[in-house]
C-alpha cells in the first residue's frame, strides 16, 4: 500500500514528470503570450507577458503549453489561474485546460506533473494535479478527450498530521 501511495493511487501511470517552469516568452513569441494574458485576465498584456511562466511538450497532436500566470492579478480564494493551450500548425490556438490551483503543498509535492500512460490513446499526456485538502492531498488526473482536458480520476492520499 505504501508503494501505491508513493507512486500515486491510480496504478495505471507509466511515468510522471514534474513541470519545470520557464519564462513563457522563451517558449513562444511574446505576441502570443500577450494575447493569452489578455484572454485570461485584466492584466496589462505588455507589462505582464514577461512575468508569465510556462512549460511545453511537443506531441503528435501539437504543442501543449501550460501557463502559470505568476501574478496576484489572476489569483483568488481558490488559488491562481493555470491554463493550457494547444498550438498546431495551420490551426488557431485553442485553450484546452484552465483551472485555479493552490500551490500551498507540503514539501516535495509538485503542483502539476505530466503523466504518460501507454494504455491511453490520446496524443497528449494526462496532467496530475495535487491540491491540499483537509484530510491530505487530493490527486486530480486530467486527460485530453480530443477537445479539452477533463477530470478523469480523483483520489485522496491521507498524510500523517505532521506532514500536512
């Protein structure tokens, strides 16, 4: 049982990679970052684009870019906004994931991980999101359904009180 808690409780994941954030303007043109800031917030796109963090992965379906707006202007009681966009050649950019996430987690608990699952037929990886809950850590698994990411599974990992 301890092994399943350490690996995640789904039992179906092949591997998980923790997202390493980098300035979004290093991954996509600044004009695209500004447009995404404007679409998701009331922040000044020209001033805010340099503060936006991102992570990207290239897959057969296109380039998935997850944005961490890294600004109090897109945070609320539920956390801060994270959005994922799919970039494809000759197709308009599409928002495929959006959620307010709270990064207040115990040490060594990543907020988002990219999960590869060989049993899934999607061209994009699943996302494992961890959120602090009253009884431990809630693991949420979002998978791409061809149009957007949707919640595929949720599980609770109970933690000893001192670790919460």
